[in-house]
C-alpha cells in the first residue's frame, strides 16, 4: 500500500491537469479505440512486411487528414495521380 501511495503522489500533477484543462481527457478511450481498430486490421490484414508497412503509412495519413479535417479521398486521388505522372506526391503536413 505504501508503494502504491508513493507512486500516486508522484503522478498527482497529471490528475490535476485533467481537472484544470477540459481539453485533456481523463481516460484513454479515444486512443484505445484507435489501437483496437488497428489490432483487428492487423489480424485480418496482410502478413507480408511490405503489406504491414503500407498499412501503417496509409492509416497514419488517414488519421492525420481526419484530425486536420481534410478530405481523405482528395488526398488519395492526388497521390494516385501523382505517382505515374512523375509529380510530387501530396503531403499531409
């Protein structure tokens, strides 16, 4: 019990941050939901190294565009068009 209380006191500033700033969630539900979906896709998806890497990059782009409120479909269309036409691929940054 002493060890638990000591650890809790060391982390108390993180608890206060959630109370002071409503933008900081008290739970990890959003992050856990993202990881859950990735785990399911990983189990059902490609088993090759290239397939896994492709999925990582694609999911990262989709999530970034979603958070930036940009069109995922437009980005993918631009990326697909750019490759064979020797144009610069679009960036999510």
